[in-house]
């Protein structure tokens, strides 16, 4: 489920078969993910830019009162604000991984 789609539209994100499953997902094939996918860097960056732009557009147009609305696809477990917080955390975590991995690659020369 794409957090960005939950935030933006209150619905689960479409499964993208070209997106590789993270190491902790053990049932990726059941979710429709291609476990052998190896998208190019350009394809990943294009998809990421598209998703980031959708979230920016959503955030620019949201009314503060909408932040309390429950996200239906999550069974009302999260509010829109909670989903936005999740997206922000995911972005922070991805940044941390990139910084860590780039440092390793730079040291390796």
C-alpha cells in the first residue's frame, strides 16, 4: 500500500509490479510484486519524482480540518494527519539509507 495514495486520496496505492519488494516483505509475489524486478535508476527516480509531486500537490491544497479525517483503506486506524506523518517518516528513513549507502560506496572508491 502506498502511503502517498492513502494520504492523497484515502485509498490504497496500486501495486506496482516493477517495484522490487523490500527485504522484509516475505510475500511480495502474493502482493503482485515482481521479486526479480531490477528497475533502472532513471525509472526509480522518475517514479519517485511523480509520487513526491502528487504529495506536494495534495499538501498544498488540503484544508486543515481534513487532517482529522480517517483513512478508510486502513480501517479508520489512521487519520490523514497520521498518514502524512508516516510519509514524512518514510522520507526521512530513505534519506538516512541513501546517506549511509553513499558513504559506503564513496569509501570503497
